[in-house]
C-alpha cells in the first residue's frame, strides 16, 4: 500500500495530503482507512501542502484592500 500511496502523492507533485489520497485510492477500488493512510504517509515523511510548511498565501492585491472600520 505504501507504494501506491507514494505513487498518488508523487503523481500530484506532493499537493495531495491524506484526505485526497484516501479519495484517490478509493476511486481505484482500494478499501482504505484514513488513519492507516496517514500512518503510512508519516513513516517516510510524506506530507501534504499545509503540513509541509506551505499553505495559503495572500494574493498580490491583498495588501491594497481597504476595509470599513
């Protein structure tokens, strides 16, 4: 299972975390538990975009917005 999880993770350039990998594996016909997928991902250090320190960044115009106070 670790090889298949790694294949899905690498196939999406590391942008898929545990929830999306679970969905992808289920679409392939695999019966998987989200806790097991998370555990298998942690062993080799696979992480999704938010856990890896990336995440959401403000857009280029976000500092120019004016809000009513």
